[in-house]
C-alpha cells in the first residue's frame, strides 16, 4: 500500500495530518529547514511528536534540507544525530555529499534525498543510492517514464499536491540575487509570484508570468502507483491545518476507493492556486502557468447576478456562515472579495455580499475561507486500538492483559484486592475506569472482565494503576530505540576542500601540435579560465586564453552545432566540455551520452552528471548547479572522481575561500537565476515565433534576459537583469550565454562592465 505523506509546519497541522489518516508526516526544525518561515518544531519537543505519531501508526521524517556553510557543519551534524535519536524515521537532506558522510558515520540512519537535489532521471537515483540514501524525492519536473525508471532503482517519493516552483528544484537563485534571501537556505521571498511582462504579443501586459498553478494529481494517482511510486507527498508546510487535513482525506479516499466530490471540494476551499494543474509528469497541461491569479482562489460557488438592496446578489446553492471569505474573478482575473456576515440581506436563490467587494453582474464568486471546513478538520481524531481483558479476585492484584500493535502485555496492580465491607467492586466500575484514557490516544475495546468474590479497591489506587499501564503501553507503542553515540566526522577537512582526483578524472592535455594563444597582458586575473557559451565564433574568443570551453547547444538534435564547436576548440587548443543542464530527462541524457564521447569531458550542473561521466569514463567538471557550499562536500565529490569543481554562486568571497582551494568561482558574465522546465507561454504554439531570446520585465522596469534553453523543447533559462563581475582571482568561470558580443569582449579583457553586480561574492546571502 502506498504511503500518504503529509506536511506539518506547526502543531495544529501535525494533529490534522494524524487525524485525517496520514501514514507519515514530514516537518522541519528551527534550523536547516527549507521552510524557515514556518512555526516548525524543536529538538526539545521532537521526541514527543515522533512518539505520538508512532503510537498512532505514522512515521515522522525530519527535513534538514538546506545548504550548509562551513561554519555550520558541526551544528548540522549534531542536529542530524539529535533528530535521529529523538525518534525520526528518516532525515531529508539536500546535500547528497554530507549525506554520504552521515551514512558512513551512522549506518543505521535512514536518509531521503530532498527534491532540492534535483533528481529527475535514473542516473541521479543511482548516485543517491551509492551515497547511502534509501529514498529519493523526485523533482516535480520528472516525467512519468523517468519516475518509473527511478522507482525500479530505489524507493521513490513524488509530489501529488501543492505548490509548484517555477524553477527546477534546487536551481533558483532569484530570491538571493534580488534580496540576499536564498531559497536554498529556506528564506525564499518568492519573486516568481510577482507581476512581469514578456516581449511577445499577448504576453506584454503585466501578469503573473512566472507563477505556476497548484499541483493536483488526484486523477492520476493510480498511474503513479503503477509506475512504482511508494510515497505520495503533499506539499504545504506553510499552509493551514485545514488544508493539510483536507488534502490527506482526499488522497486517503482515493487509495481506499471511496473518494467523493466533497473531499475535492474541501481541498479546493482550503487552498487552490490557479485551479490546479496535473503537472509535468502528465504533459504540462495548459493550466500550468497561473498568470491571472497568484494566490488562493478557492472553489467556485456562484455568479454575481446584480444588485439587491444595496448588496451584490450571488446566485448559488451554497449557504454561507459567519466569517466565510470570498473572491471575485472576472474573466479569470481577481477583481475583488470580502467576508460574509449574517447581517447581509437574505436571498432565496443564493446569498448577498457587501457592495464593497467590488463586483458586478457576471463575475464568478469563489469561496476561499470556509469556517465550517476548519471546524470539521479540527474535529478529526485518530486513536490507537487497545483490546483489554481483566481479572479481579479478592486477595490478589488486579491483572490486566493488553493487546496492542506491538503485541501482548500483562500487568499486575501494586495493591491487592481487599474484601468488601459494604458494596462490592463491579466489572462495570473497572471498565469505566480504564475507558478514561486521559491524554493518551487510545480506543478501548473490552474482551472480558472477570470478577470473583466481593472485593474492594481504593479508587485513587486503581486510577494510578491505570495511568501506569497506559504510560508503559504508550512507551512500547512509541518504539523507542537505542540512541546512537556521536561518531567522528572529519570536520578538519573543510579547510581548503583538498582531495586528489582519481586517474580516470584527469582531463586530456590540449590538442597536440596547437599552440594556445598567449595570455593577454590585461586580463581579469591569474589562474585558469573556463567559459560557458552557446556560440564560440565571436572574435573575442580568438585572443582569449581559455582552458575549458563549455558548450551548450541551442538545438541538441543538430549535429552541425557540435561539429562547428569542436572544430573551433581543436584549432584553439581548448579543453572541450559538454554542458549538462540540471534538468535532464532520460531522453535528454541519452542525447548527451551520444555526443559526450567526442568531448574531453562534461560540465555538469546536475547530480546525474556524476554517474553519467562515471559510466562513460569521461572527466567531470562539477558546475555551480551542484551547489557545493562547504569544504566537506567538495572533498567528498573530488573523492568520487570529479576532476574540477565550481563552488556555489551563493557563497561570499570569504566563504568560498574556506570551502575549497583549487575550485573555480563564477567570476563574471551572465548570472543564471532560474532554469525553467516549461513554456512560460502556456504552450500557445500557434503564432509562436520560436525566438531564442526574450525579455522579462518586472514592475520596476528591470529587464531580465529569458533565453530558450532547447529549441526542440519549450524550456527556458532566466538571467539577472545586470551582468556579474566579481573581480575575483584564481580559477575563474565566466558564463557568457546572455551577454552581447561587446560585453563578452570587455569581460575577457578585464574591463569594467556597466552596472555590473558583485553578486553574493561581494555581499553574501542569508
């Protein structure tokens, strides 16, 4: 049977998940959580929550799914150990390399790889498995075919409900670039939910061009199960207890074969952004982008027919209650809203809303806050069944037998039953006493109560016996395990991130017989230079001393592109690297595997590149998309065979120096802030010019380059509105994909770029 995995951002959501029937709950702590703005839980109270869940037959997974800086490593490992010892059934991590170290130190720890790690094909799953993870939480962008392939490799978890990020998992830097708040650190400010325009006809007016609708896979769950998915995950650690309970009830009904319209209606009312999409696995439907409505739109319950006694008349079969909230939409766009009060005039065919809601005849009315729903969810309770039998005999202790999930247990009271001097003790009194379960979530079922002789029991003594029995039963059902003792993890290795690459990782020497051009007298710093671009025919490259040329084709199916680049590289003596983007389906990987043998190696943004290069025995240059944030992760990756590594572009100069010597830094050029796996134009293919370059403009007038990532697929890459120029020395990486020819030439010559930013290298991030 599949697992329904529910979110809990606070205690109320935790109880709602249990009450509605979740099989497992995932939650975050106050540190290292990707939902730092949630109320979250503490290491001090975690044991109480895990115990309660275990008693009720549910598991608890603790999310430590942010990137970790060198100065935080000791606290991170300590937090992971304490969370495990508090009863966590698994830890969810983003950094696969730190996970490898944890698994080596504590082999019994159960580790799940976060969706932030961006696993979207079987090669990524193989890496997770090799690093000791038992489960992978697939990227939301994974195709159904890739989901099945991963599920055949290891335990797979898929999102079925909730918010969708615009950017591919783990590759969004928009929030950190704009305001220094990193989504990879749990502090995303969600700039994707703001209004933008794109310079294409029909998309040039401000709207929520980057905001995606909420995912709802209810009708496709059976397909996921047939594909081998084990865990059905509900997103929403920032959402209400009513939402959590409604979502769990909806999917529980589907799995139990008794789903009804009421449960989906409740879910829509609890939270529904964009009227739902089926997501990537089922074809990126036209409802994927929610350009007109950014927030919760609720469930449609009626239509405004006009005015009635100074109010808006709404034709509807729904009967509102005090405090219910509504939103008005006109041609799909929000135009108003308000709260219903019993003071509103009565209306036989529906109800009325205050005129201040701003609607007019024809507007659709959506229910966004259902007070009765919240009450229904709050009333849900879950209990653990206990079957009891008892024996009461004069001169003997009260004997109680308990049958629970853990098996059978027998208890004897610390007192003896005395002879009665007046009214004798009855079986009904014993039942009444033990049916009081206090705060314990038990449901009592009696098998037999035997009373022999006329006995007497002091009520307070019997109550104390009951409490002792239930405390012991609760403890056994909670399933306490022996705590792990702290094991050493080489924290000293974080200094410099040293590590020798394996023999298979060494890049081939420059093409023999070709003398590279002399390094220009005026440049942007000493050290090796790596450049990412799509077109290396620009004249500025002829005089540049490039060590690694990273090529990303505009059309992966066009062999002429590859051949032209390889000819340039051979002439100039560059090491040739094939660009492997973070988001790659199994089909994409097959295409890369076809061409990679002709290159000197790969520049990989996604974890899958590690396993692909290993399989093809090609050197790997680990790109910034691998989010190497600390020296230990660098050390582990080098030990796994990476020939070269680039540190995360979210590190400051000081943090980068601490994370690894001999590592490349993104020193200048285009600053990629998002990798989109979908078409921002909603697959409106008719009339599409299929341009390579577009411009996204925000409400402040800033213009962000939006480049088509792959000609044969509707994928796009978004870059910052100004170029990057850090002035850093050492081994430098330049990304020139969104630069003009003039900007490329200036950057390579070490000249200042107008309005350039120093990025995180100068100011750091939170």
